[in-house]
C-alpha cells in the first residue's frame, strides 16, 4: 500500500475522531444537545467505515448510508456483520435529527450507545488495518 493511500486512510480516521470528539465534548458540556451528539456519532462511523473501504480498495459512493457501506465490507470481512443492527440505529441520526420537523426520541442511553458503537467500530477498523492513530482522550471520558 502506498504512503499516499495510508495518509488518505489516516485523514479519514482523524476526521472521524473529530466527529466523535465533538460528540463527546458536547455530551459532557451541553447534554441537552443530544441530537448533535448522535449526528456526530453517525458521521464518525461513516468516516471510519469509508477509511476501511479505502484500505480494502473497495470502491464506494459518497453517501451517508451506513448500511450500504457495511454491505460493501461484509462480503470481504464478515467480522463487521454483527454491526448491522447498531449502525441501522445510527443511520437515522444522519438526517432525521438535523431538522426541526423530524421527531426522534433520544434518551441518554441511546446517545451513550451511539458513542460506544462509534468507538467500537473505530477500534475494530484500526486494529484490522494495524494503524495506530492517537486521539484526544476526551473520547474516553465518562
């Protein structure tokens, strides 16, 4: 794999980390912004999955559809199959929570779960790629 491709993969992961870090900081300091937290968790997972697709040289469309991204990954790596239910829930956070005319009930449990899913997927993909990228430790704070 070329250095240019590795740099591109790292850029996707870092951007995902920015989304996950934003989610965590917002949750810790502005807990009433649950919609913003879940949106950024969805965005983080999207970027992590896209980094893995680049790593595997699997072409993809630039969409916000997490199910579509997983469907591209699973035939090449069945370890991602158990995440379909989890990302299905995150999928709705890409659009529905962004507009005032859409109502989704977001409990603290759902929001915390969204952050856990994003972190798990990050850990899974970085482990599979053997890429170690430091992130802001705020992501691990409780």
